[in-house]
C-alpha cells in the first residue's frame, strides 16, 4: 500500500499494521527472541544466531529499529542492539486491546 493511502485509516490501524509488518518475518522474530535472551547483542552475534548474511541481518535490524522495537548504540566498530522495553509495553497494550475484541464474537460467524 502506498504511503498516501495510510491517511484512509485510523492512527490505531496504522500502528497495528506497522507492528505487524515489523514482525512479519521469521528472522525478525528470531532476532527479537535472541535480544530478549541476552538483553543486548552485537550484530555479529545475531548473524551467527540467525545463520543469515551480515547484510540481510542488518536489513532486518533496520526494519525493527524503524518500528521502534529495538535501539542501537554504536560501540567502536560495532552496534549494540537491545529491546526498547517502553515501546514493547506500549505495543503489548495495543495488541491486547486489538485481540480483546475477539472475545466479543462468541461464535457469531455466519
């Protein structure tokens, strides 16, 4: 969808789509899980963990960072990544609210 079409949707709908897009690749899920285990990580470690090329891993990290899910700080020639707990708490609330609407369905499908 083109960026101009996002104006047709609510802020909440766009936010959910941004989160879902950032998590839409198994490599990104693996990266997040690795960062959660270690609480911080250098990109080289993530390359070994995922088995992907450095450039591919960097692209996935870029997408996660763009969505605000991770933070990166430069340490010499390396970048150390970690989970942004404040953003994850916010995203957890957004998805809890989104999925709570399912409880209201009570098998009322056609």
